[in-house]
């Protein structure tokens, strides 16, 4: 069995839902399908929640009515059979009545999680009804019955595997199994969500639990490209990536995938394939545990970076200096992206400026602090082990005309990172493509 995940754009209209139905039934083999909410729906549900937090039920009801009208219009476009039109309409009306019920009382973060979860619940019901109308043996599985996080808000793989097996045993012989991405219950049984990676994470966890032969992530892009097509001409999809390479690219700006969401698949040894619903015949990108030696695969960029430098000849070599510095960032829950050190200073980069003023104020206890904003990290990814002579020089040669604030190499065998000004980003990406991917 394979797992296929489709994002919000892929199920963003009745026409797209029909295309998804064709894709998931094409092979005729049993398939597990994970769906996101229709594009734009989650934003509307968050907007409803914001109105309710502000004790503005009229504003919430206005958004609910607008969203309800949109969904009811989809029924006429999606179904041809009156039975399925009525079934889906009754379900959707009950969903919107549920949303309206929260405009009449107290609203907390618990209710917000329930509200935001309804997008996936609606999209999966609509697609499952459509498949059944077409005569497909399809069943809808409630993700809240088997997807759970533990007390650390991390997925509970043992629980997921056991309860998914139990749910599947109750509906044997189906061609298509559909469930919701993103949503789950927490360790206390309350409705919650997976946050990082969302529906991709759901697909990876289900794939590992089954276990699946392959996990397919369907989006509106034909795989991970060797550079950012928004800034660079003539980029191409990368045919194959190692899980570590994919994680580096995802962390440093390749938005098609979240860096943590494929970890369950990685540990289970299940390949993940990135495909394009708009071009289903395109090869896409396969991510697995294979590593192509001596190859640079791709370049990615991460924006909105701030560089912080602490200069302190008095403190740097003192025992515990770096620990004290890191504890400041930890106390404000601000992760560090890059770090470089010298005998008299240490430089770090962060991508979250929420507590920048407080962090800088505390760092001044240990040295002179300078801050550079509007920076960007450029990441070159591939088999970049230090024994592969010459790759680091190829990357630095491509950057020879770009002012570089920091360079990080050796922390991973899979990337070289450059910190530059955001204003130089496009020029840097194009130069790296011209140098590294000449063919």
C-alpha cells in the first residue's frame, strides 16, 4: 500500500477534487489518502477564531456565512447524484452550525483547535462522498481516532500504529482509505494538531505505521528544484535526494517540505516522493536513504535573518562563556541557525526577532554586541564531506563577488552556508546556479 498526501491547492476546488480522485484510483491498488483543508479554508477558520477571541460574534458569523456559501456552491459542481448532493449538504450544514455554536459562549484555545480542525474534516468528507458516487470502494477514517501526540507534544508512534491497525481491521477490502492531515488529539484526548509540517507529517507517520511501500506528497510544484525558480532562471527538479539533504534544503528555505515531517519515513526506510498534481506525469523528486557520492544537489535560501556578534577578549576563553551565551537564547526560546567563533568574538544568526532587544541587552553583560538585520542564509546542499576535495572551493568561487558576513562548513556533511545581505540574494543564487549546475 502507498500513502498519497494532497495539499490545500490540490483539493482547492471541485475540479481539483475530481483530478485527485482520478490520481488516487488510477492504479487500482489499495491506497491510503491524506488530505489538507481546501485552500483558504484554514485562514478563514483562523479569522473566525480571532473574532471570537475579541468577543465579536457578528464578525465571526459574517466569515462563517461567507465560507458556508462558498462550500454549498461546490456541491452542485462536484456531484451529479441527488443522493450525494443531499448527503454532503446535510453534513456541511451541520459543520457550519457547529462553528456558529461557538459564537454564543466562552471561547478558549481548546475551542480554537476544534474550529481550525473543521477544514480537513470537510474536505475529506466531500472527496470520500465523491468517490463513493463514482462507485469506488472508499471509506473515511477519522484521524482523531488514531493520531495522537504525547505529553511533550510529539507524535506517539506506538499509539498511532496500534490504533490505526485497529481502525483498518474494522473496514477491510476497501480500495481507498481517506483521512485528515494535520489534526490529532493530544495526550489528554483534546483536539489538537501536529503544527510542524502539518499534513505531510500525518502522511509520514501513517506511512511508517502501516508500513507503506512509498509515501507521495502531492503539491503544485514538480519536486524540489536545484534552486529557487522565483529568482533563478532555468532551474530543474532534483531527481533524487538523501533524507539528510532534503532536511537541509527544507530547513534553509525549500518551502515544499518541512524539515521534520519526513523523519518517521526516514527511520522506517520508506521512500518519499514529491509530485505535482498539475503535472502528474512529471517525475518529481524521490527522497530516500541513498546518497549519491561527490555531488552537489541544490541551493536554497532562508530570509529574514539577523546576525549578532559578541566581541569579548576578556570573556571568550573563560570557561562557560559560550554556555552563558547559549542560555540567553534558550531562555527566550530563540534557536540559532549559524555560529562562528574566533579568539575574540562569536557570531550567530537567528530567524526570530521577537525577543531581539532583550537578547541583545543580556548579551551586553559579556561583551560588545553588534547586530546586522535584513540578512539571508544561502545553503549549498549535497555530498559535501570534507574528504571530497574541491566542492567548498566551487561554492566559494561562485560567491567571490558577493559580500559574505559568515560561512559555516563542517557542522554537517551535507551543506555549506553563507550569510549575506538580502539585497544580494538574487545575484548570489544565480551565480551559484551558473557555477554549480552548468550542464
